[in-house]
C-alpha cells in the first residue's frame, strides 16, 4: 500500500503531462524543510513533541532516499508546487502514523495538513525547496569537481 493519499492520487489524475516525476533533489529538500519545521513546531508547542518527532523521523527517511517510489507527481503541475507539497505531507503523515502503530490514511495521530504542513504555504515551501536543492547539489557535486 502506498504512503501517499488522495491529494497525490488527484494530482496524478489531473496532471498526467510528461511522465517525469519531480526531481529527487527537490523532494529531499521538501523533506528537509518538513523535518525542521516539525522540530521547530514541536519546540514552540504548536505541534505535540511526540508527533513532531515522528514527522521529523519520517522526513529524514525521505531525505535518505528510502521512500523514493512515493513521489509520482508529474514535474509539470501548478506553478506553486501544491501537488508536490501535499504529496510530501501525505507520505510523511502516513509514515509517521505507521511508526506510531496507527492505521495509514486515518490521519491519527498525525494529520498531513494540521501537523506536517502546519501553516506552511506551497508558495513558500516549493520555491524554497528548489533553492535548497540547487545549493546542496552545487556544494556536493559541482564545487568539489571545479576546486
């Protein structure tokens, strides 16, 4: 059973443009944002610390490439990246639920919007993720080769 949910399924149906998924570099950067937002929200008391920790662990797994098959959304989607943001929220939520012993898709104890997304706008997260992905790739792959 996939970790993504109904928002991702709608994106697959509504945007079958190229068959090319969003770059794994961007997905890993979205997960990095989600991990640190969750930890910050946990420290601030905006999200329960237990839930925040589960979200952070799930996001960390994505950054390590352990859930790459969970991101089928086409690279050509709406301009704000809402579909990729929601895809990440669903995958992280369901993985956190799974780690907590819950039923995937139940939104208990971790809800994709209320806990994983927690006030983040796709208009902010997606462009930020693109910038992070570029910086990480430059520092990991280009700069060492030209130094």
